[in-house]
C-alpha cells in the first residue's frame, strides 16, 4: 500500500514537471563549472587577440588583452580552488573561439564582458548566497567587479581605435593576483576591490 502510494506521488510529480515544462535551475556547482569554462576560454581568447593586435601594430590594445587574459586566468584558478574545496572536480576544457580583426575582437570582448556583468555573475552570486556557498559567492563577486573594469577598458580601446588616437590608452597594466583587478598604468597602494597591497600586483609592461 505504502509503495503504491510512493509510485503515485512520483508519477504525479513527473507528470506535473512535464506539463509545466519545469526545468531544474542550475546550482552553484554547475555555475562554478560554467564560470571556469567561461574564464578559461576568455583567457585563451584574449591571449590570441593580443597576438592579433600585435600583428596589426596596435601595441597598446595588445597589452590590454594580455592583462585581461591574465586576470581571467586568475578568475579560473580561484573558481577552481572553490570547486575542489567543495569536493567536486572539473573536467578538461577545450577553449573554442575565433580570431578576427582587432576591432571585431574588441567588440566580441565587450559582448562577453557585458553578458558576465549584466546576467551571468549576478545570477551566480544570487544562487550561491541562497545556497549558503559563501566561498563561491565571494569568488563570483570578485570576478563580477573585475569584469566591469574590463568592460570599461575595452570600451575605451574601441573609442581609441575608432578615433585612431591611442594617446589615452596605457602602455602597461597592473593585475591584482587575488581578484584579477586590472589597473591601467601603475598599481594603486591597495587593490580597490580586494584590498591586497599594490606591491603584490603583477606588472605587465
Ligand atoms: Fe574580463
Ligand atoms: Fe584585488
């Protein structure tokens, strides 16, 4: 009798999900894996975009792509450390992207950063907080804040390219080893995002 009742309950639940089109929302583990895939791909892609910018003689834009590539790699490492601490593991990733002209590559970078800032990270942070996954929420939040910085830097690079005036762009960048904050020119006394001393920043000249 009890087992018959269980079968009825399970069948009804499945039927309701099928009728309503109910789809299970991804949890923080899935979100960490998606973010690691995204950040690893972005890091490889920006490194390739840097090479292309150098070929096209846009040295300052190449430097920005190099710095952002380093930052995305820091995000991937931090998210991976959180995932492993949760007892999960990451499958190997094969980054997939296309290299086009530097202008198209900047537009692609702006599109990617916009998605992360407007949708991906806000959703991932909200879910992690709901699930009480504080380490994941913190790692997502650092990346979220840095992607906002990248978005602004890429918009400035696009404006410079369109005006053919690169005087406003930096020759070098300082990248925070903890959160990936990407600062044009010299490092600040302390990271404005995570507070780490500027002396620890990675300098890309
Ligand atoms: Fe970024
Ligand atoms: Fe930082």
